[in-house]
């Protein structure tokens, strides 16, 4: 067994190999504190027939890692949850562009947290583990990559912060890269400025280099170069005569296709070129359809990049910083609680906001424990949005990832539960797509929230940036098209308000991006974001004053804790009676918070009135009306509040002297009284005569019976 270690954020960080999973091509255990992740790599021996690199990354949490048994009927782990899917994507993205383009064997990276201490995150350990496992294997991967999470508490950056530190942090980002450059950045922030984000990335890249050095120490121990030689990658087939013939015959045709307006029309024009070329060379070069398509695809990529770098012109004729035309509409769905239609160029998102109650919160069951989620954003990408036919299944990794990014972008603006007690669900339906549909979801989500009356303080917008790198020139592109994403070198999504960044995600397809280029992209993204926000604010610039009449009406009350028992009643008798009478739903919490949930205002008002009656305390000077519950020689007891009686002394019934209470009152009579006093022990003293005008010429007569008296000295 081989092992190396160092300290990270005050706790030991170690990498070991040679003890577990020794039949895998590469296997390591990465540990931080008491969190341990087993990462394995296995690559098939045969070359895949797929036309893309078949890299599969799996991240699977084991509940035993935190000493828990999974919930549900089967009591075992099932299909990966959202967090597992996002963690797998986090590991996948920095490695995929670094593999040899000619290596086409199926490769599987599996990361499994086998111990979790509740404080140190496992996902970033999977990035380090994948790099070491690849390095120890015979898979042709020679780079060293590490990933770290960066937080900031009280102005101080922290590498791999604990769960408790992240709760106090104003940003949460993951940085992955090589020694030379950053390969991936992903995270969220509470409206943090561009310069602070750059500083966080720089801090994270410094830690990446330190962890890369730790990996090298392990490789030196294991003698990686001597013990495990890398596979030889066969060079790609090269038919020079065919390459020249295709370039001569079809470069001009491809350039002409670039001039066609519209994504689908442009794609058809390029596809026609490919179809014609395959037919033309079928006889001389049989069974070379895929090769011909690959050569033409490379010509398309080369010419598009040359057009951008040399002429400063993009596929749709825009300049580097130009944003496509944008239209924003709100209130487009009459029965949705809030809705918006956001269109930017050929990308369109129909977004709805639905408001629910605490019963609609989503229970999250992970190795971190059970938790409840009251805000969620779901992203759907049907095949018709790109003019294709495809099956309708559950959300894939891409949809989950895009939805999580958009959800993170808006999260800092969602009001807390005390301010807005609703569960909030946003759904983005992508109706058209030509680049940056996740950013359209952010913009549409912000508009739909305001349309629903959710009190977010300001709008959130997002923009996708791209980059084309040449030998001597670099172009940073704002609001990229789908083709610019596919054929370019970077996809950098940035979201935020006018005051700062809320989320971002960067992936590069080259060997990394420098700090200078990232700075340029961030500042260019800010200009584009402010432009989009200005257009959005013309449609709606603040939340509506009222929520939709079709949304449940939730009213929050606070009652004394000692009144909870009275409101609930024996066996829930009282609260159930209120719910049955009014049709409202009532939620009662241990701290005295009461939520009344109703489908209409009338039902809500009735329930609130009943709750106030039951839980109200008599107030001196207030007037109440209630039945006579009992009569005694010295007065009557009046029920002024449900279950709460007060004493109406015989001397306070009328302005004349009474010999018997029954001269004025009988059991069951409804009497209007005023509270004169509430004693420290809760006894209430009432007056009826204080509400009755004194007859002319009369004087008060007071009884000598028990009760409040006015003492007079008797003359003898």
C-alpha cells in the first residue's frame, strides 16, 4: 500500500492506493477528515464504434457511509439522485477534454463515498481520486488534475470548507485544473463582484497546484512510469488524397452555407454538402461515409474559427459583444400562478411559477441526512425544441445540470420562509434552442417569479460566453450560438443581478484558460447581463402586489405557546372543527407559528377569526359579546372568548340597585360587556352598565354582596 498526506483546512488530507479494488485498472481512496471516497478507473480493451469518446462517470453515495439506512420500501440505494448526478458531472467535465482524441475505448470512472463525517464534502475528493486513478492505470491520460471547493467567511477564503463554514460563506465554488490553467469552475454566490470571483478562482487554483504536487509524490512512490506503461493509441486513419479533394471541392460550399440565415436552414445546407460528398466519393472510397463526414466537420470547424478570428464576424453576422434580439412577455398562462415567455434569438423558454404549501416541499434523503427543499427549478428540453424526433423519458444528466445551474442562479433572491411561507416551484420548458437555454431559463424564471407576486427584490439574468483560441488571436464571444459552443473552446455561463454574480459555470475544451482571459470574459459578461436586465425590467421591474387568485392563500399568525394546546384541543378536536367549518388547512408549529392555508379569502378570514377567538387574551377596555354561562348571588359569569369567562358583578349590571341578578339576566342571554380589569391570576372583571347610558337623575346603587366594593363610613 502507498499513501501520501498533507493538511487541508486544518485536517489531514490523504491519498492511498494498493489496498482496495486492486483488479481495477486504477483505484485510490482519497480522505479528508473522516470523509473517504473510493475512486476506480476501468477502460475496455476494444475500440468503441461510437462516434464520440465513450467516457462514463458515476458518483454513487452509500448510506452506510454516514451510518444511515435509506428511506423508502426497499431500504437500499436505487437510481442516482440529483446530488449524485451533479457530482458525476462535476468530475466528468475537467477530464473529458484532456483525453487523447484518438482514444475511443469505453472508459468508466466510478466515485463512491464510503465514509462521510458530515463536515467534509466528498464530491471534490472524487476529482482528485479520478486523476490519481487515471495516472495509475494504463489509460492514455498524462495530465494531473485536482479540484477544490472555495468558500469565503468574513472576507477570508477557505479551501475545502466544512459544512458549517459553507453556511456562513457568501460564495461556494469548485475550481478544477492542471498546474498551467483552470479547466472548470462552477458555483454560486450572494451577488458577489467580478473581482472577488476572480480572486476566489485564483485562490482555488493555488490549492489545485498544491494537491497536484501531492499526487506527484504518490506517483513517485509507486513508480508509475516503470510499473504501468500507458496504452499505445493508434493514429487516426488518414487519406490525404481524399482530404485534399474534399477541401478543394467543398470548402467554398461550406462557407456559403454559413451565410444561410436560421439555425435549422444552416444545418440543412451543411448536411446537404455532406450528403453530396458521400455520394460523389462512394465509388472510389467505399464505406468511408463516416470518414468523409468527419473531414467535412473539421473543415466546418476550421473555417468558422478562421472567420471569427480573422474577420471578426460570427455565424449570424454579429460582432463579438452583440446580444441577439430579446423579447419578454409575462402573464402568458392564465391559470398558472406566474408565467413568462423569454425569447432571445432562436432560443425560447416558457417558464411557470407555482406556489404551494409546506406539504409541497421536497424531502431530500442523502448521506447528509433528511432535509426539506421549499424552492426548486426544473428544466425540460424536449426534442422538438431543436427540430428533432426523440423519446420522452425522465430528465437526463444535461437537464438536471442545467436546471441546477438556473436554480442556483435565482436562489439568493428567494425570500425566506418567515417572509414568504410558500413552497416555490419554477418549471422551464425549452420551446426552441440555439444556445444558452439554461440562461434563458434564469431570465424567464426571474420574470415568472415577479409575475407570481413572489417578493424578490430585483431581477436576475444570465448570459453564456464563448471563446475561440487561435495561434496568435483570442476572441471572447457574448451570447453564443449552439454552433459556437460546439465548435468553440469555452462555454462560460454567468448569472447575476445588477449588483453582482449569483452563479456561474465554466468548461473549456482546450488545455485551460488563463486568469486574464477569465477576467475579460467576466467583465464582458457583465455588460451583456446589464443589457438583458434592462430589457427584462421593461416587461416587469418588481413583484406584483398580490399573488394569483388561483394560488393558495397562506396567512401566518403567531400565538402564545401556552395557547397551542387550546387551539389543538383534545385529540385535535378544536383545530379539526375549524378546518371542517371553514375549509382551510391549519399548520401549527411548536414555537407558536400558525399558518392558515385556504383556497379563497373568505375561507381564510373565517379560519383566522376562529383562531383569534380561541387564542385571544382579554384586553382592558375592549368590548366583548357573549352568553351568560352561570348565575350566582353576587353576579354572572359571561363567556367573552371561547373557553374564557369573566365575572360581571351584580353592581356592574345596571345603574340601579339589584336585589337579584335574575332581574336583568338569565342563563343563555347574550350580553355585551366591557373589560374593566384583568388580574395577575387571569381573572377578568366585566361591566355591563359602562356600556349603557345612565338614566337622567339616577345615581349608582352598589350591592353589599361579595365582590368589588366602595367602602363608606356609616354614621351612627
